[in-house]
């Protein structure tokens, strides 16, 4: 069973690393061939590998083909949809997932699952409601940046066929309330009751998450705290929670059947009761992968025990994994799949090699239990580190001591009282409310513990994006887990841990400069890096919801590169697509100084005005401001700071949003020279990139930052053609994702990286030229 499981999972994972998308017409033939091979070859590893790859390809193709047809992209369409998940508030907007109920106009024009935003909603949507909405949709697509959350992959995992927003107007109306099944009504009613009973919003959010799987109340700050302390697993319905509910049902059924003298095997009754409760609890929570894993393992364990067989924990885990992958191979992409099965495998491995020892006194037993808990937490820290570093780019150093206290408290107080409070409703709701308050009190204690732990220096360490020599170090961390206790080589894991924590991606060689234009949608953010210094030109946009591309892209990218501070920030001008994230940037990373082309609409820091003639040298790289001129009265786009960067003879020009008038001024003042690379003005708008300006710069490469299918239609086709006619290769973030270029003295462009092309996988949207 274990071999079959590993082969099946390997087959599914093989498709994670390819951009080859099998034609749906070939899938039935592949399945038929796999079936023939299975019958002929038996249970060979190759057969299960082929089955895993085929199943993943089949499901991936179904999701890709169900996406919104390009002919309907951006059109206003009237649709009747049912809200199937709890809506989440973000500032003055709300996000939710919906499915179409009826589409009487064009069959199959609306995908089966949508992720929608509604800005300034006229009414608050609720789970289970049926609405008629005027929608504008687009195929699922996200920004593409190194070391940053892959939104497009996340949408694919959840089988989202389109994203979009609700167009405000009279056509939007609620047609039906609570149209979903009993499970959604129960979850909605309990969440409303919970928020009325518990006045602590954060405690109520955690209880809602662990009882009915409603995580929409959890704030971003709360998620961050739990993630930094390594306790985010507490806010999901995990195998631990399902196991506790099953154990409680088992004990109650066992005692009840004995008291009632039930004429059947009491053990059999208790096992069946525990199984029923586990399935019900998992179904109520939405059957997330950890709950699926726990429920399946319990089902298999019950079957083994009912047949009076000796259970093999590793075989049960492998069988549960095999079933999950067969029915939902796309779940292998989810962090929850890797962490859930990985954590259980580590605990089983630890239990197998554990030496119980002989302890007699109560004191020694207590010491032994504490030592085993500490060993288990260290085991999980080292064993899961390859996953947490590659997926989350962090090491929660305080996780072992915090979890040693938080997990028992959560297991024996929070979860039991929360579930009891959920069940005690109606005439006995008063007792249930008391249980919920006890659960909330325990959550507050855990929150206090987390808050104290995060005050410890280096409690949470961000790690750079692993590449090159970092991979062997990450593998050596597993020595602590794989090697037996007492082996000298086991302690190399600690050296590997130190290497990972201190690992940084080197800057370019002296005499070279690296430039990365990040994919921030319709906005601009450019990172310019010399050997030891880093400059950020513009911060990208902010949104009415309160989110910004600094939090979503810029800060994660800098962290992934191991950049812990910015020596200088230049904000070209005050438009929100260039300066919107400045406040979040200053709050998120140390900054040397801030230069700006004009005063900000919302002052956030002491600014130094950009002035022509400003100049500085970093590691042999020359930086020079070309515009605005001292004493000039500029505002808006024409106030943009124009930056020239020169590594010897190699030259980069970043132009902000200057328009044709400033371009003529630069030409008349001889401030414009030829360049190897230029960041095209104003996102490729027709108000900029005049023919004389383009001809003077004549770059080898022209970079344009623009949002995918933005409403302004940028970059304009004639502008792109103008740069191409001047001999430039034109790259855009909408097509290529983040674009990285290295310039070196005497050589010019020595390396170009188009991130979307480099990381393209089966599920990523096709290239749009």
C-alpha cells in the first residue's frame, strides 16, 4: 500500500512541474491504456505513477476547459448565482465565491465556480443567498512574481472558472435567502449566535473556524500572528479536532451502551458512533484536506478493528492519501495536503522509534511526558521545515515552546467546549453559551501566549527564496528526523538550519546592476539593485478595499530576495497606481530616505523632492535624476522623477508617467541619451513615447508595466509598434509577469528573466500577446 501511494502521488506531482497540457480528447485513451497496463502489470509502481499523472491531467483539463470563454471577457452579463462560501469583508468591499443557478441566455457561458468582488455593496450578501447580479468577468489570472503568492495557482486549486466584480446598479437584487442546504444554514446560524455571545471578535473568529470551518472572520493581522508563531494549524479543522470529536463520541457511546445494557458488542457501537461523528463534523466544516485525511484514517482504522486485525498505521495513512489523490488529485497542490500528511507521517515515524523507557514515580512520568512533547515539537519543526521554507518562506522559531502549551490547552479546553457550545442550542442554549465563553477564554489565553512569544527577538525568521546551494542545506535539515538519536551526523541539521536562516541571494557583481520590474497590475514598482544597495522606484497601487501591492507583491518579493532594508525609495508622483503603497512600505521595511516628484496626497513620511542634477554612486553604479528641473512647477504625471542608472557604458532609464511635453523638454536640455533598457512612460499610453523621444533613446529593450486587459487598453498597439520600429524588444508585465534584467559595464544586457514564462505550468493562463 505504501509503495502504491508513493507512486500515485509521484505521478500527480510530476504534472506539477510541466507546462504540457494534455488535450482532453486524448485523456480517455490515456485512461484506457492505463487500465490495460494495470490489468497486465498488476500493482507495479509504474502503473500507479501513470494513474496519478493521468488523473491529475484529467482533472486539470476539466478545470481549464470550464473557464470563462474569452468572448465573454469584460462583457456585462446578468446572472443568477448562489453564494456558497462565507463572504469576507475587505475595507469597503466584500469578496465571495458563488455558483450559477440559472443562465437562460447562453448555455454554459458562466463557469460553475466564480470568485467575485462587490465594492460598496448596497446589501450585505450571505452564504446560501441567491442573487441576480450584473457581472463583469475574466478568466482566472493573477500577477506573476518571484517568491510571491501565486494567486492563479490558488484559483486553480479551488476550481475557480472566472473572477470578476459586481456592477453596482438596480439590476442587482436578492431573489432568495437561505437557499442552500441545512449545513450552510447551521453554519450561518451558529456563526451569528457566536458573534452575539462572544464580544471578543478575534476569539469568536477562532471558534467559528474550528467548529464550522468559517474563517471569514479571521483578520489579516490575526493570520499573521498565528503564522509567525507557528500556530496557524489551530485555526483550521485539522485531524486533531476531528480526532477529539471522534474520541468524545467513542467514550460517550461506550459508556451509554454499557449503562443501557445494549444487546450488542459495546466496542462495535462506540467505534461506529465515533465514525459517524467524525464524518458529520468534517462535512459540516466543508471537508478540507486535513479533515478528509483524518476521517479516512478513522474509517480505515474502524474497519480494521471491526475485523479484529492488527492496524498498520503507515498502511492506513498511505491508503487515506491514495483515496484523497484518486478523488481529488488537484489537492496535491495545496499546502494543507503536504503539511497534513507530512505531519502525521513524522509523528508515526517518531512513535515507531520512540523508546518508552521505565518510569515509575509521578514526577518522573511528568518529566517524561514534557520531554516527549518537546521532542515531538522539534521533530515537527525540522521535519516540516523544507515545506514551511519553500511554501511560506519563514521559520517559526518559537513554534515548539508555544505549541507545547497551546496544543494541550486547545485540545482539552478550546475544542471540547467549543463543540459542546455548538451542540447545546435551542432550549439549552444558555449552557451552550457558557461553554462558548469558556472556549473563548482559552483562546484569549492562547492569544496572550502568542503575543508574548512574538516579542522574543528572532521569534520568527523570514527566509530568502531558496536556490542553488540553499537546496542541499534545506535537505540536510532532515538529518535530525531521519537519523537515529545519538548519531553524530544528526546534529548537522542545526548547522543546516543556521545556513538557511543566514542564506541570502547575492546582489550583482561590482560594475553591474539588476533591475526587476515587478508585476503589480496597473501600476509601477521597479527594484534596482547594485552589489550592496537597493532602490525601489514606485510602490505600485492601493485599492479601495484597503489592500495594496506593497503587501501583496513588493514586501514578499524583497523578503524572498533576502533584502531587509531599502537604501532609497523614489516615488515618481502622487497618483495612486505609483504611490498607493507608500504607507504600507514604510510600515513594513526600514527605508533610508524617500525622494518624490511632488507632495503626496496623504503625507506618510518626510519627503525629499527629486531635482534634476541629483546624483549618487553605489558600488560603481551611477544614479542620476533627469527631471523635474529645479524651480519648475510640475504636477501630476509631468512631475514624475526620471531616473537614469548607468553601470559603466550600460544604461537604464526609468521614466514614470511623463508625457510628451516633458519628453520634448528632456530632448531640448540634452538630458536624454541612448539607453540599453527603458521603462516606457505612462504604461504605454498614447500621451507619451513621442517619436523623437523613442528615436533618441533607441533601446534594446523597452519594459512596460500594465495590468492584464486593463480598462484603458494599455499599452497601445501603436506605441508598442513605435518602440519596436526603433529596434527595441518590448516586454510587458501583463504578458511576461515580473521582468528582470542585468546590465554590466562593457557588455550591456547580460541576462533577462520573464517570470511568467519561467514558472508556467499546465494551469496558468495562456500567453496573451
